[in-house]
């Protein structure tokens, strides 16, 4: 550095704002779902954070805004079907009859085995499909193999988008242990199909001819002995028969996995990360945000679900506790005073809980200041009908400052003043 450069005064760096004062940008979900360019919305997050209800509420809001919507859920519980007024959901879109709405709402629940069966039937000859469907290893793979559910969710998404029937597809991702499993599913399936064991087991079929079979068999002899001891001879034969029958379909699996993954990166697709104000859920959300950023996938923002904002923010928890103690000491057994003291204590507890939730939200915003946020209050009970879904949809899509206390929907409590 030159002497002139050293002499040049540098602009003073603005002091960092405390985490509690940082505010996340607002997320306008109403504009997002009403935009004709938005074709796919993926709700993701760890298990138990309300992804299914969030997906259904956004789908209802989009249908009421005039769009033709299908929501694909992975939740096997009948709660969602009941809330939509349906007896059950299956692997095909089913129209939800809602009088007076401008658009249409359809709902479906992923049946991963049926989806896998449909792929086998549509991408192979009838004879080959019969062999695959009857194979014991395939029956296990299609119903319980780790990662199959996530991959089949991606397959179904690809099918729905290819049909070009829907203005908007909303996907409720599987309740995986990790929120990253949904994005990893296509690559994991490709790695499985390209794995050493699969290539060895399909070597005889790929070699072709008796001489090729003998050559491949010689190479497999030592491998087969070891695997037979581990898996058992019958299971090994089932696997070998399965991969040989499926060999011609491997390329199709890889192509569709790649195509669906790229579909998630195109304009018109948005991800909404759903979390609750709990450390583990927000940690998973943080991992997912980082992954989406590294993959170049479009993130709409974070829905902070099941928050507990107080009815009023004017009275702090400390002052409410002090007032409750004073009322109890001077009330002389008056029932009205006892009731007031109890109400003050409830308010103090609610303020304490809201402050804890806000600290967790601020910590997330401090790590991801560019991520938009929408805080959604916890419902009084389970959402079990269309009215409950509408209430949640209003919380998701309402104007940012349109709350009983005037606190922006990006927060649980007002921001502290500097």
C-alpha cells in the first residue's frame, strides 16, 4: 500500500446492530401465489412443523384468488382430507368442492408404491413389468426402501408439471428426518443405480451372450459368495433378477431425476421453508436455507409457524408479575381481584414465551439477514375444516401490519428501539 493510500482516511464502519434489533424482510405470500409466473411452490422443513397445513392453506388461498391449484401432500394422516371436506385422498388429484371460489382446488396424497408401479408399467413391456412387479426385492424396495418416498415425490411432481394442467402445484415434502432428504433424493437414487453392487449384479445381463455371461459370472463368483452369506442366497437371486429386469429402465430413472432436479431451479419455482420457534426446527431450516443458496434454488422465505404473540405488548412480563403479586397481597380474597391477578400471570407467561420465540427468530435472522420471514400464530386446536384453513391462510397472506397489536407479521414482539 502506498503512502498516499495510507494517508487517505477510511470511512467509518457503522456499528453492528444488536441481533434483537435486526428485522427480517417481510414475505409477501399473497403476491407470490397470485403471480401467474409462479408454477411450483415447495413447502419444506423438518417433521412436525406444520408443512402439510401450510401447504393446504396456501393452496386454498391461491384457489380463492382464481388459480387452478393442486396440492400434493405426503402426510398419510386423514386430518388433511377431513379439513378439505373429503373422505380420503389417493394418488390421483381429487377436486375439493368449495362454493363460490374463483378458481379450483385439487388435492392428492402420494402413494409411493403405486407411483413406482406406474413408472414400471409405463416404461417397460408388459412381460418385463410383470416380472418386476412380482419380484420380492422390488416389492420391498417400492414400499420401504430408504429414500424411495422422497424420490417418488419428485417423480410425481415431474408428472404433474409435465401434464401442464395446473396453474400452480404446491408440494408438501415428506416428513423426513432431515429437511435435506427431499433435495438429495434424485442424486441418491442415481448413486444407488450406479453403485458397485448394482453394476456387478447387472453385469451378466449387460454382457450379453453365453460367453459374456460366463465372463461376468467368473467375476461375480467371489462377490456372490460373500453377499450370499450376508443377505442369503434367495434374496441375492431376487435382487439379481430384479436389477436384470430393470436394467433397461435405469437410464430413464437417471434422466427423470436430473430433469426434476433442474425443474426446481427454473424460474417459476419457489421454496418456502417452514419451521417452529424451536432450536432444532430452526437449525434444520438454517441448513436448508444454506443448501438452497448453494444450489442456486429460489427461496421465498421462512414461515415461522405456531408462534405465541401476546394479546397486548404494552405490559412487560416483569410489570405484569409485579402487578399480579400486588393484587394478590391487597385483594383480601376478592374473587374479582384474584381473577385479575390470574390474568396478569397468564399475560406474563405469554410475554416470556413470546420473548423466547423472538430471540430464536432473531438468532436465525442474524445468520440469514436476507431471508424474508412470516410469523404465523398457533391455532387454538388442530385445523380440521375449511374455516381453520382459511384462518391460517389469512395469517400467511394478510398485510404485514394487519395484526391485533400492530406488530409486523415478520415478528412475534415489536423490535427494540436503538
